């Protein structure tokens, strides 16, 4: 049995009915030409026949009073407890109806007595489409890992009709310490000692940066936590109930802006979100005088690392000071994010992980003590970027037209936004509590902010 990392266990320990800790994806498919009416139902039945379940999809978390929590492999898994079928009724099968169902499926915690994952086949969507909604506990995998596993289970050609359910594939998982030989144990101890030293030195450096920032002696890449505007509709106590909205913009238009402004995808996307969030909050009667602060997960994996679990840090980043000019907003955010990248590259990953845990515990403590409505939140919202496949993928000949990430909510934040690039689209996945008013309006403002940025960039380069 493998021991959970501290970060993985943190997602398990801090979970509640109001704030479940799983990551998910909504995959929308176009049925193959001349496919039978029962294509999706047949897919569901076929799934149930793939009962050879591999790690980590066959694992449960075993809690002991005498040892750290560990993963326990089960000899068998009842797929009927993990794979489900739904059919939308005619007249209630449009995109909004699909999103309502997915939000309902995303609301409850996963059953801890079973392996922590589910796959739902959703049939009857308008225009002859069907969907897969799949979720897995954050202790098992982060969004980047889930995206990679999903891609591995799909085909790159419509002609490839082989079915490869995600739970049957061989995934990289952490090796059990009990099975490590003496040399490996010594290596592990050495790495732990080095990691502790790096963590201490890195935390010291981060602490110094935040101290200088608070005294306004420097302008560092990382923002000070808990200084975001206190009262907005996007922050407060996280409650049960979820809603989902999405936006999408074509990648060729994104890439044109990137080329003309020498920006990254993150720069462009966050510029759109900064403008959209300000306009949305103004519509709700809130005008922020300081930059919007976001929590931003950063991937700490080395390129060759493909293990399960979590390898991320979460830091606070200021977006642009208030401005009506999208081009200036893009430049401000680009400057801020370049500083973030430089900091991440020059601070030990162990320190960033430790900072994530410490700041997260403070936020969790505030929420546990019902102080989220009183104390300033860590940020105005959380925004993450999960890179997706560059080409279209297929499932038994069905083209995956859209792929939407759906994440969890951090303490005191009622909204989480995930960026996902897939094929020729950049998707914005917005998951929020039912308390957030008119989430669809924020999605619409995001697309409008992109058009405004595009127009500003084109105007600037045609003068």
C-alpha cells in the first residue's frame, strides 16, 4: 500500500458536503455518420464489460489511527457503482439542460467506501450529440493528470474503433515504499533531507519577498494573500449546490493576438477574464479600485514526471490595475505573469508546495470557524490553465467536439475558472456555487472582452 503525500491527503482531509474535492471533465461528442439511435446506450453497456480495473481506479483510502493514510488496492470493482447512464428528454436537451445535469452530478461527494471516481454517459443531447462526464477525487489526480489520462483513452482517428476505458489503462502511480529495496529507501531518505533544506530556504526567500511587498519596497511577482476586496458576490462561505457555464474562443484568433503582441495564451486569457470580471462586478454594483487578485495553480512537475497525485503549487497573482484599454490591460498582465514565471523558476518547488499548504490551511481554518464572511479572502477567484490535445480525438468513431474542465472550489471562493485549450478552441470552464448571480452573464462578458481585446490589438497594429 502506498502512502498519500501531504498535499494529496490535504484534499481528502478538507473535503465536506458543501465543498467536495474532485476534478471533472465534460466531453461532448458528435455521433458518427449513420450511427444507430442507441449508440450512447450501447457504449454504456460495452463499458460495463471492461471489468479489469487498474490503479488508481481500483484504490480506496485506508485510514488508520497508528499510521499515515494509505492507498489500498481492491481485488475487484463493481462498475455499476461507477459507470452510469442518463438520457435527456426531448424539449429539455439543450446546452443549458446538459449543464444543469452536469452541475447536479458535480455537487455530491464521491463515496469514500469505494474507489473515488465516476463516469456518466449522457444521451439525447440536441443535434444528435452525447457526452461523458467523468470525475475523480483530487487526492487521486490533478487536472493536468486527468486531461492526460482522458486523452490516452481516446483515438486520434475516426477509423480507430477500439474502446479504451480510462480505468483499464496502465497509468503511472507512485511506487509503494514497502516494496522499495534498501538502496531505494536510502535514496528516498536523501531526497527527503535535500527537499527539507530546499523547502526551508525557499520559504525564507518567499517570506522575504512578501515582507518587502507588504512594506511597498518592491513590486514582486507574487501578490500578498488575503488582501483582495472583502465583499463581492464571488467570495464568502462555500455552500452546497453548483452551477456551470462555459465560453469559447477560436484558437486561430487567440494565436493572432499572441503573435502581434508577443504574448502567451495565459496573457490573452487572463486579460479577457480581468475585463469580464470587472464588468460583471460593476453590473452587480461593485467597482474595484485595486487590481483583481487571483489564485493561480502552477505545475511543478518536471517534463519527465508522469506520476499520479498532485504536483502543484498555488500562488496569488495581481492582474491589471483598473483601465478601460484592453491593450494596456494585456501589457500589465504580461508583465505580472513574466515575474511569476521567473519566481517559480528560481524558487525550489518544495517551498512553493509548502507555501501552498500553509496558506491553504489558514484559509481552511477561516472557513471552518465561519469567518469567510468576515475576513478578506485569499483572492477574488481561482484561475487555472490545463493544456489539452492539439488535435481532435475520437471515441468509437465519434468526434469529441468539446472538452470542458470542471474543478473544485477553494475556501472563501464561490467561483473557479479553468482554461482549457483543445483542437481549435480555447474553453473557459466556470464552476460556481448557486449563490453566484447570473453566471451565464460572466461567460458572455468573457467572450465580449476577447472581441474588445482583438479589436484593440488590430487597431494598434494598423495605425
